[in-house]
C-alpha cells in the first residue's frame, strides 16, 4: 500500500493567548463527564484540572451523567441516563451474551466480563448525543474521571473547531487491543462496500501497515479484521476518553445508520467493542482528514499515558503548548505522525534486508 498523503493538521495557536478570547461569542458547547459514584475523587480532580487550565476563563456549562442515581457527594449538574440507553437491545441473545462475557473474562480481555462496561461502550457509541441534557448543544468535550490537562488552554477550542469546520478532535491515538474487536473492522468495511461509501483518505490510512509494529501485525493477522481485499486494519484509533466533537457528526443520518448496523450485529456484547474504535472507524469512514483535529499543543494525561508539548520536555519536538507541566513518570505517547515516519524507515530497512 502506498500511504496516502494526508496533510498534517496544524495547531490552532501555539504558545499562550490572552484569554478569554471569545466569551462574547461563546460556542454552543458543553463539557460532559460520565462517571460512577465510586469515582467522586477522580471526577473532582478532572473538573479541577479542566477548570484551572481552561474553563475558569471560559465558563462553559458541565453535564454529569450516570446510569445510577447520583450520590449526595456529587455537587454540580447531575443527570441520570434513561434505562433504554444503558441496557441490552431486545434482539441480543442473552445466553450468547453471557457466554461471550464469561469467555472474555477467562481470556483476560480487559473489562470483557464486565456487563456494565459493555453497556457503557454501547451508550458512548450510540446514545450519549441524544441524552436530553445534551440536546441543546452542538459541541461537546468529553471528560473522564482521573484525567489531567498539563498545559493552560488559553483559546476556545469549540470556537476554533467551528471556525475551521472540524468535526472531531483528539489528543492521543493508539493501537486498539485486537481481542476486543475481532470482527469490527470487517463488518464496517463490508458495510462501507454495501452502502457504496467513498473511500476517505483516512480509511486508507487505517490500512497502512507501516502504522503497525510487526509483532502486532502478526498477532492480528489471525483475526478476521481484514477487508474483502485482504487488507488489515492497523488498529489505529483515537483514545476517546478525551474528545471534542461536533455532535452533528454523531447525530447525522450516516453515523446513526452505521451505529444501528453495529448495534444490530450485537458485537457490543458478543465481543467487547469500545466506543473509541467505533468513533474512530466511523470518523475514518465518514469524515475527511481536514475535518479532524489533533490538539498537538495540549498536554493530557490519563491512565499513565500522556502527551505533552512542553518545550525541551519529554515530548521532544512537540512544542507550542502554554505553561505546560508534564507529569513525571507517565509514559509519553508518540503522535502517530512521528511513529509513521519512524516506522516507515524501519519498514523499508526490513524489506530491503529480507
Ligand atoms: P477505560 O478508560 O476504558 O479504562 O475505562 P474507565 O473505567 O475509565 O471507564 C470509562 C468511562 O466510562 C469513565 O467515564 C467511567 O466513569 C465510565 N463508566 C464505566 N463503567 C461505568 C458504569 O457502570 N456506570 C457509569 N455511570 N459510568 C461508567
Ligand atoms: Mn478511563
């Protein structure tokens, strides 16, 4: 495969701006956190970080979602998720679902045996944007408990996304764990073919083998994650615990139809499809590269992984953040763009020596 020429997305700004730039023209946007009652402390830490680094100056509203009634400890705006958004659809074969979860548990697939996690992934894939608390808004920023932003965010990302016609934005792209999504890619590529959807350059990029380290490639080749032409998904996906999106993308007929197709298949339960893989492959299928933004100038930490555009810091060539303080000890995730150039070199040397 010849990797497609995807122009690299530039930061909206580099360095510090004088906030607030746009409070008068504030976007129709909301900060959204899904959390469990047990996560109060992590939720508070996340809110503090977002408020300090960004929202004290911009004043966007928050919505907090839970599938259970909120405990007294949570103080802001609490919303309960309607039952029908957090349960099995009627057509799921309960025996098969229980058996699959049991098997995934035995195979140590992370969260594979946890029923609530499957409901969560399905909710985040197909329902959150229709939650009544979010219907007034066009943009949303997803915040998870126990995240941290390590640079000051001194401009309004919602405003910039609108201005640049961006539909989806991320900070970290990673490889998905293949065992959680064995049949997802094949099903989506068949869907794409049967609906005669055009091939976006992003979709082609998802097939670029040079994005995939060799051992991973070998391990994955046993899964049915090839399209009918034999090409393998390189497992690249956006880490969706942070994302800023134009909710119009998720509310579009094209996305809804695609989600309905996946939901009908049952892979949210028979496998452990994550919303990150679903959002990413849907974006790759339905969006153009210029509609996707990477916040290369933001520092973000979650679960021991981070990106950090600190000058002279571990983020190396990534600069342009404002007042960054990277977290010591968290693993630095390389941007795919950099992995790509390194892997391509490695790849060509492997080929030329074999
Ligand atoms: P990971 O990021 O995939 O490792 O999983 P997390 O444990 O961080 O869960 C992802 C998100 O879903 C977080 O916002 C959690 O608070 C939320 N979440 C997961 N399971 C549940 C659940 O059963 N109920 C609620 N209300 N939120 C959940
Ligand atoms: Mn998480």
